[in-house]
């Protein structure tokens, strides 16, 4: 069959050029021309903007559509994976998963395929490994190799033809950067190849109801490699994360059309593969035998799950003219704001001190509910007075020194009570109508909260 005619489109201004050049002739942007398939006009000369003679499509109201019937869910076999996806895999959806090399993406998807093989037809397509390597990993994980169908191929047309013949309900593409289509002349991994292959796989998933999982490479900055439009085309984008040297893996949904975004699933890497962690609060809390200064337990929220994490702070005298401010797991700019509020509204000056703040376990907390826990940990380290072991805290701190309530306060307190904590220091507005078996301390201002903690520790 004849190859499709290619053209080059500027990603900055959208100008079209018949050949590639280093600079866009219209807007002057450098290295912005990307290869694309030229749109063909039919025999009647209909092209872009000419819709004469085209039959209209079918229009229906949303009341006539049953979403559960058209897009049913089915379990992946891993509880934490189902949690991140919003309750399970959706038929006809396309999922993009990325992570650092060697973090366990292929291992996770091989386990999912092994669990699904009992119920549905599945296919594992790899362009980076040989069948012998995939079989070796399956035996190491003690999976049933007779239930896993594997295919080594990078040409998109062959993959789609095989899928049309076998009619699987679940396909893994490992990875999208290795695929190429004969419609384009660029090398595998190029922007145009990745975009075109992903678009055709999305079309195949929607037409057949097959769930497609795409494995994506990541850049040095941790972002998914390839065009940004790739994340817009798929239904869900998952990131595999891990702290350096830790055996725990966290998978986070940054986009999900069928569930909550920012949902977090926790796995433990073992010699038999990834195991779901049902109670992540237990692994993120400190194992200190005795209370240590500079440590405060925070009740954060990841997606729909409240979770206990430990915020650690270290305040030390600095010999530098510009003391260091280092934050790990929280926003560094937010730490600078909290230090300014502590000095202005609580009389705690740390201008001549090095300040280090970290969230134990490699968890990254992005919500402002961590403000109060960070400040309490800083005060504890400065005074060298450990906080009570049965105390938890959460709350947002405003620039005027007020404590602002956070959402789902009662649910956070229930989680803390379930983990055995007896006292909680929270904004006063979070105590309205709350009924939990804990000693609750509500404060309206930061200086009031710090004074209450001093009474507890003295």
C-alpha cells in the first residue's frame, strides 16, 4: 500500500511546511517543526472546512445512555491498583504509566496480566525485551507462564492485526517509545511516531472495548517523555514513584477520567514481585523507641484516603551568612512562608539557623494541611523537647497567623484514632460536630497552638 504523504507542523503556531527546517518560516521558532501525516481529501475534493455531502451523526441525550453498561469495570487482581484507578479497570480505556527505569512497571503489569488471564484474554507486547527475558521474570515471580500470552513486536500494524485476530480484552504495550508505524518515516521514539501510534491505539481501544496499558519512559526531570499531547489522549496517567533505597513503591494517578485524581496506592517490592500494602500509615510512621525532638505526626490525605506520615525537622546553628533552607517532601517556598509567619506572629526567629524539613518514607505532601505539623516539628527541634507520642496535628496557617480549617477533618481524626493516637491539635473550626474518641485541642491562632504544645512538653 502507498505510504501516506507527510508534512511538518509547527508546534508553536501550527504553520504547515512541506519539508523540515530548523526554524519555522512563519513564527521563527527554532526546532519546532514536527512530522505529521498530511490530511487527504476524498474524490469529491472535501478537505478541511468543507463538509458538504457529509452525513450527520447520531445525537442522543445523556439520559438515554447507561454508562455502567457501556463501560463496565473489572478488577486488576491487585487491590491498590484498583484503588488508584477508581475501582478497577474500565473496558475500552487507555492507561499511561510511567516511572524511573527499574522501578517495577513491567513487573506490576505482568502480575496484573497473570491475575486477569483466568477471566479474560490478554496480550503482553514488548519491544524492549525478548520472550525469554519475559519468561524468566515470570518464573522468578512464580507466575503461571502458561496463562501469559507474550509477543515481541514494534511495528504498530502487526500489533493491531494480531489484536484484531485474537480479540484480547487487556493489552500491555511496553513501551510506547519503541513502536513505529509505516505511515511515518521518522525513527521510533520520535514525537510524531509516539503521537501517531498512541492515537491509533486509543482508536482501537474505543472501537473494540479492549483496555490498553501503555508504558512510557520518563525524562531526567521525572516527566513522561514524548509529546505532552500523549497525556491528553489517554484516559488515565499513572506515575510510579519510590524513595531512593526504599523497598516501597507508590503509584499515583495524576489524571483519571473514571476516578479521583491524586489517588495513591502503595506496594512493597519483594523477591516475589509487588505486594499491596493495605495500611500505609503503619509503614510511614516512625519506629522510634522513645520520642525524639523535631518529629510530628501529620494526618494527610491522598486522593480519597487519609494517611499518617511523620514530619521531621532539624534546626541547627549556622556558620553561613545565608543559612540553608532545605525541604524534602514539602514545598520549599511554603517552608519559607512558615518561617516568616513564625517570626512575625509567634516570636520565633530562625534567621541564623539552618533549617531542614523532611517527610519520612519518601511521601510528598502538597496540601497546606501540613503547615501546623511542620511548625510544631520546627519548634520541637529548636527547644529540643519531643512532642507527645500520642499527638497528631494538621491545619493550614495563614499569613496573619490564623489557623484555617482543612477539608475532611473528621475523617482524618477517625484515621488517627484508629491508629491509636489519643490527642489531636487542629484548627478550632475543624471540631464542629466531630465525634471521635480522642482528646481534641482546637486553636484559632498559631501562637495559641504553640503555647499549648509548650504546656504539654514542659
